[in-house]
């Protein structure tokens, strides 16, 4: 996978312009891959949406796989880093769990294309990116598992790790289905998803 770390903090006007164009291209790629799938999109299609020729795309990405790698690494890093920050703010376990749900919903609402791509095209990642994405996902899940167990413990309930992990995965399944839901008022959807997710995570605690 191509190392794009030099684009992380461009210092020249040319570098800033290239970084801005790269953001546009990734957004176009996310829209197209969410709509048609990774296999149904060409680099030329992505470039055409923002006025970049096919050959010029290679100034930004090594391949179409490179684009997908960057998209799914971005969403995985965003989720893990954001979840870690939510937990670091502290508070009663039940409130931390609620805050995690709200954070996850915020990402779903603002990045629905990436959630849809992750759900469908994870298997098309290059091996290196696949390893990194799955590692970040596991760490994100485990952070939720610990918070859920703490929330159960605070209520005097004993929730074993294996069941907590199943509950977390099921909760993600519920939340991550939101890009496929019928059109609905955004604020109302946030509230509904939050209530449903918390209910699913905490229902019938032993």
C-alpha cells in the first residue's frame, strides 16, 4: 500500500491543493463505491466526478485498491480514536455506554457511505490494510465490551466477557444497518437508534 503520510500535513500551497483534491477524490470514491460496489467502480469514474483525468489519478493513488484501503482505514481509525476519547472522558459506566452509542451514531450519520462500503467490501482490501482494519475493529469492539461489562456490574449484574462481546456485535449490526433504512428525520433517527441500541445491549442482563 502506498504511504501517503507526506500528504497528512502539507506545508506548501501546491501541497495543500493536492491534499484538498485528494479529499474530494476520496469523497467521490465513497459515494460511488457505496452506490455500485468496489467492483463496479473504476479509477476513471472517480476522477471524472471531480474533473481529474484517469492518468492523473495515479498522482494521488497507486490503484483502485489503494483508494479502498484509505477509505476503510480512515473510518476504522476514526471509530477507534473517537471511542477511546469518549471512554477517556469518564463518568458512570451507563453514561459512558450511552456516550459511545451516540458517538457511533454520529459517525453513521456523517459517514454513511463508508459504513456501507465497510459492510460490503471489506474482503477487497489488500492484505496489509485488511490486517490493520481488523485490528482496529477488534480493539474498538473490546473497548465497548469492557464498558458494557462495567455498566452491568454497576447494576449488580454479572455479564461474562463472551456474552458481552456477542451483545456488542449485535448492537453494531443494528446500528450499522442505518444507511439502508428508509428516509427518516435525522434527529428522530438518532434518538430511535440510541434507544434501540441501548435496549439491545442491556436487555435481559443476567
